């Protein structure tokens, strides 16, 4: 998985938090449609940009790869 970049404006404003995304993983393991379920608006796009580059092991049904839904929470924390 690719770690999200911290948006500069969110960093300057001290915005931290968790962004939860619901996504479809296709039968090849690529992330398809995504929608933000919750999280600070200033961090949502960075979370979706990172997740769009992630690659999953496809789910299998009867030995065949299938699409699936997943929910992921990405944590943004300033050091």
C-alpha cells in the first residue's frame, strides 16, 4: 500500500484524524469506485489518492477471483 501524503494546508492548520473509505476491489485486485464514509474534509482527497494506488490480492469464490467491497480507515497524525 502507498502511504498518503499529508496535505500542506491540513498540516499548517494542525488537522489530524481518520478517513474511512468504502471501496470496490475488482477481480484483478485493483481499487475501483471509492466513497468517503467519514473523516476531515481536508484529508479526504489525500486518502483517496493513496488508496487508488493500492493493489489487493483478489477475493475468491469457488477458486475464481471476484470483486468485493471493503472499508478502510487511513489515519493522519502529525508528529
